C-alpha cells in the first residue's frame, strides 16, 4: 500500500508519530518497508497560537500598509494645497507692496535675521500688540535699524502689516519715524525703521531714581515735536490720518531727543468725505488715552487723537501716567483739573524738576492738556491752534474751573429731565437723565489699564 497523507489539519504543533495496522479478525504479519515524514513549521510562538499570530501579522500588514499610504498621500496633498494658497496670496501682497509710490527697500529675510543675530532677545527693543521690535545692524552699511516683526501671520496680521506700510510709506515729516524697508518671506512679515538711539519717551519719564529726570527744555521740545507731527497727519497730508494710539511709549527719541511719532499699526487714512474710522472688532488703543466718546461710537477721529495728545501732555509735564491715582483722584487729568480749580495748577509739575522749569510754559502746557482732555469732542482745540499755543503765538486756552461732564448723546430726548452733579472734591462727576427707563447719558467706563493694571473708576448714576 502506498499513500500520501496531509496531517497538518489533524495533528497539533507537537505530536507523537507511530504506525499501526488493522487486519480485522485475521492475523497477519506486516512490515513497513519505507516511510518518509516531512514537517513544515511556520514562525510563531512556541506554544499553541503561533498560527493565529501569523495570521494576525498578515492581516495587520494587509490593513496597515494601505492606511499608511493613504495618510502619506493626504499629508502630501495638504502641504501642496497650503503652498498653492500661500503662492496665491503672496503675489497679491507683493504686488501691493511693489506698487507703492517710492517703494521702500525690500530686504531678504536672511539679511534681517543676520542683522538681529537671529532675532536674539538681547536685541529686543519693545513688544506690542502687533509684534516685537528688535535692534539690528546692517552688516554691509554698518547702519543701525529697528526691525518690527509681526507676531500674527494670519489674514489679520497681513492687513495690519499692509495698513502700516502703506500709510507710513507715504508720510514725510521730520517728527515721524522714517520707514527704511520691508520683508515678506515664507509668511513672515517685517518692517524696517530708522533706529532711535534714545528709545521711547516713557523710558525717560519713568526711568527710576537711578537716572536723572528729563529736563524741562527737552520735555517742551518733545511736546512741540509731537504736536507738529499730529498737525501734519490731520491737516497737511493729502488725506487725514488718525493715529489711534497716541501715547508716550509710541513717541521715539533720536540722538538729539527730537520726538518721532511711531507705531502706525492702528493708524488709518480717512477718505476726503469722512471724518472718522471704525472697526467691527471694537475700540483699539490704550486705556487712559482713549476719548470717552469712542466707547459709544466705536469710531476714531481727529478729536479722539487730540484727546490722546492731551493725556500725553499731562503725562510729560507731571511725570505721571494717565491712570495714576493722586490724592483720592482715580485719574491724573481729574487731579490736575482740581488743582486748576484751586488756583495751584503748577503743583502738578513733576516734583523731580524742583524749580528748574519755566512756570509760564508749564502753566500753558497744563491748561492745553486739560483743554485737549475735554470730555466733549467738539470743545477740544484743533491741531493748528495747539501748535500756535505751544509756540506762544496764541494765548493759552480758557479752561473752566470745573471739569464738564461727559454727555452722550449730545441731543437729549424730548420730555427728559437732565440733572448734573459735581461733588465738592470733583472726584466723581456724574450726569443722569430721569426717564421711565433710567437711560444714562453721562458715563465713562471702569477699566483696568493694560500697562499698569491700576483700575480707574468713573461713576454713572441711574
């Protein structure tokens, strides 16, 4: 008898083999002449289950490899789409930049990276809502520069970048920071400005006791320069430009302490028929420098810029930030107005100056600062008058002894009774309208300054 048997489906992985024969009721003598046993062992575990492990490996490879291929293809597709989208955006931005009149210099990213030592924190000059400013040195020209690196690479960041570049590129004034060039590469946005060796004004006003106080002559010179720059923006340029963020930290000082107004990230040019600018995102700027009407209208105007300039004047003359609490007054302007009412306004002059200042000039600036800080926009002086007052060609403005209340809206509905109150300390001034709905017309918000974290309180009564 000769036969081939496949025992792989019958016996276990480990088995004993033997030979047997059956002859029924007969008795026979059998002899195995030749036999051959072939055993094929698949790789797997030592004990039972090796076959299952092999099957699992095969199934895993069969599923995993196609999934991995699909993931790789999808990733490559996303990278390709992003590059195409960026390639579509970049020509639009670059086209807008290169079409600017008198196009400033276009820098390579590698140039600015080398100039700032790879944007080393040691070269950081300042940081704001739009990005970080670094000091750099152009290796070929050996010229110091200030590089503003925008922190937002999204669409809003590009809008801010283009707005600042298109506005500052067209402005030409000795009291504005000069734009040197720009860079837009690999989604990174940078603007290059003249380097101001004396930094920002606030660093000199609030330098601490280890440094000498800024002299009176320099303070007056700085205020005069900022007024000239603001008048240029509002009246002498082809379009009215509202800065929207006038404050001491945005006033730069060159080697001779000439004021240079900078940071045009919030600035906007107004069409000829418009007098204000608004955004859906809310009221931009820094608390203490924002005019009260902006919180109601959401609009920035030349008058709101003047309000910010008034806060800067008081800040420079008094050596105090706008939200500084003085003698129970929540804001610097309220304290100075109280001094004016008491007939001792010169007590507001920075005490670090001692008697080393001009009393006539100090009084002129303090009164001008109060006039610019008038709660009602229509009562604030225009920039032309401001420049004349600072130069001394026009007398200081009249400022009422009591700070007028802020009334909004200016037109009171018919049939309402208006009651104005001012307490004896002028610490809080309120105006209220009595109607069935207790509609308030006089208020200024309670806020926390982002620079000082000091709360300033204004009162509104129903």
